[in-house]
C-alpha cells in the first residue's frame, strides 16, 4: 500500500515513533527515522532493513533549527521527495503546580513540543508539496484536547492543545496542495516517556476524582501499546484516509470519556 512512499518519523528512537516507523516499513515504505539519540535511530534503521525496507537514520534535536535544516537537507538529497511526515518527537517535561513550575522548565517543554513541531513542518512542507498526496500526522495527546486532570501538566497540556490547533489550521492552509493534516491523540500508552517525567508536588495541583472500576474500558485499565497508535498513524497517512483532514483521533481505549 505504501511501497512507493518516503516517510519521516521524528522521535523515532523508541515508543510510538519506533512502532510507527516499523509499521510503515512493514507496508514497504522507505522510512527516515529522526532522533537526537544516534544509537537509537541507528538500531531502528537496522530493524527496518531487517523487514526488507529501507531505513535511514537522521540525528537532530527537533528544536534546533541548524540541526533540523541539515537533517532535512540530507533527506532531500537522499530521496528527492517526501510523502508523509509524522511529527512525534516530544517530552512530558516537568509536571508541577503553576507557581512552582520554573520559566526554564516551561520554555523547554514549549521548545521541544511546539517549536519542534513547527520546525519539522516548516522544513518539510516544501517537499510534501511535490507529492501528489502528502500527509502529516501530528502526535498530540488526550491531555489538553479532551482531558485536563493530569495534575501539574499545564505546560504539556498547553502544547498538546496547540498541536491540535496547528493541525486544524494547517488542514485548511495545506489542503489546496493536496496535503492532509491530522492530530492523533493517544491516552495511556506503555512507553518509556513517563520514566523521563519529573513530578514535583503534583498532589497540590490535583483534584480528587472517584474513578469507575478500571479507567480504560477496552483494556480493563491496562495502558495501550505503541503499536495501537502506530496502526492509526499508518491509516491516517494512507490512501484510505485521503478525505480525512483536520481531525483529532483519540487512541485511548475510551479512557478520555471517563475523565
């Protein structure tokens, strides 16, 4: 289905990014995997090649304009085209009450999640315009788009709400170029991102809630898998989703309906 497509996945060294890159490879796409950690994307590129597809590692911090320009130039020189962009790179950052969250902590979350998404799209849209039917999938979250109960996550939620706004604004701006733009909003997914989240006094920002028994109905409370998100990413980037644009797609097993 995607044998002639060239795909860029940011934050592709682990979690949802890695699972998405492998899912595209299984469909026969050529996949450029980008992360600031070279060892990770090199391993993912090797996995892609093991699936019989072409995988190309790119190393850059998505918030660094110079490094991103170099990475996208390498992609353009290698393939001369780009059909799909998955803007997945992001961080949870620091979760803390608003009066404890420091300006530098706020700035870093905004820098990676929003500036990084902006730079990714700013630099790749000229390539996507050359495709007959380009697709952008922005990985947002249920936080900031449907739920607001993650204590202390004000910076993270603000970026995720903004990513959805970007997707909807750009769906109109880029629609005339045949480019679809959608936001995929995962709930709890079994990845390593939570292990890299700093929490300080989040109990001070929490609102007590009485949950039903099991807060993810489809999986009886268990978090989803990166592959659950990856399959939806591939769908939104595929010809099957050619008339879908500007939508939030929640992939959360019904979790956000209860919160």
